[in-house]
C-alpha cells in the first residue's frame, strides 16, 4: 500500500495487520464490528504496515449512550482513531482531516471516546480544544469522552483550530515557492501534482508550519490571517500558474535576535519547517531572518490564480506579491471565490 494518507474501504484493509492488535484486545467484538463496516471507509496511512487509522461518522443528536448526553443536533464522532507514534506529527494530520470532514458536513461539534491509558492521544486532543465531557461504559470498560465545539470561539488560536476569527485582526498574502509549497500544505496539493511527493514527515503532517524568510514579518501579530500564495512553477504564464491555495493563522513571529545560537534556532524551526539543516544555516548566516509560526487551517476548494486575484479580488499587479496586506473586502472576496466553507470563518 501507498505511504500516503488515503481513504480506503474497510474491505480493502488487512485486519490481521499488527496495528490492530491493541484495538482487538481493548474492544470486545472489534473484529465483528470491523467486518460489518466492509462497505464503509476510513483514512489509512501505510508504510511497512499500517501506521495510522481514522474512522469517523456524522451522528444526529442527542448522543444518548454517554453521560452526560451531548445535545447538539449534528455531531462528528471519531469512531476509531489510532496512530503509531514515530515522531512525525501524524496524529495532527489525522486530526486536521477529522476537523475538515466535520466542518464540511456542518457538524456543530465532535467527540471521541478513549481509554484513560492513552495519555499521548488525550494530550493531543486537549491541545486542539477537546475538553473532558463525561464517560461511556460498555462491556469493554469505561472510556472517557472528549468533546470539542465548532460553534463558538474560545479566542485561542490552538483551542479554536480550525475555526478562524476574521474580526479585529490583519490579513496578508504571503508567497511560497512551488518546491516548498505542497510538502508544507499537503491538503492544498494542486491537480497537476503527484501524491507521491507527500511524505510522512513532520512538516507535512503537522497542523503547525514554520515559514522562514528574509522579509520583514514583525508586523504580524497572533491571530492575524495569512493567505498562502504559491508562485509560478515556470510552466506557463504567472497569470495562470501562480495561485492562492491555503489559509493560515499566525501563532508567533521570531527574529534572529530571539535565538542565541544557530542550534537554538534549528531546534525551534526544524520540526515544522520544510527547510533542511543546510537551508536553515544559510538563512541564519545571512541575517535579517524571521521565522513565522502559524496554523494550517484550510485548503481552498478553488485555487485563485494571479489573474483572478488581480481582476476580481483587486490586488495591484504593480506590487511585488511576496508579502502584502489585504483589505477586509479583498479577504472576503478571496474566501468567497476560494469556496472556503462558511463554518470555518467566525465573525
């Protein structure tokens, strides 16, 4: 099987893979449940065996088999969610897929049941806004129920993820070269690119991204919104080959002066940046360095090329589109033309 994250029918998945051993041990009747799901689908990542698995579904509330009840009308349930931890932030990538699915299907909230022993997964869930809601008891034992709302903001970039607050913040367009774009923003892959370029590595999987550049990014503040703009690949006119693809939210910005040594900077940037050690050392030596840490909130359903951004959104062709401010009306036009789900943007 491919090492890329993909959707597979249960009937295509090998239940005898050792990955499922702990699930079979933890849940009475897991094999029978799995076989009943033959015609349904799950997200799977395989690389020398299955490394990650996510099954989810939309439920109509209230959810009555947990205490206390969940009374929302439309709820995303993460039915089976497991990843083999191996230092590549794979859990974040699966979680982002779950959020995307929930928002697309107009879920008001989501929940997952999980045994208390799975501390690493619980910490991951809590990082992105899940809170302990209650318990669920079955013949397999008592599980904790963790819950996250999609209906309102907590005014925290991570706890609110993937929701985006569009008021009281600034918006910008930020350029990125094609050779870096898709490995940083895997859900924003273009139609003419191959899935083979997506690797199971931290900067691809992570909800967080670090963009390193020698342009002045210190005007940015936490909560500001970034529209990522993939520059032309040279295979045609930039009017049609340069495209806006993704929406990110600023977490923090650091300059070279915030790091005493290169090693300190490398430790900070390495996990979430597409650059290797040599690239990062090159930028560090040149000076005037900024490292922008942001969350990768959404891929645009429709990519907007340079022609559309100029003719319909109102960006000035005379400007150099490396890092430019956007007006609120320009941002709104990008959201509308990019077909970003209205549930993602909270005013």
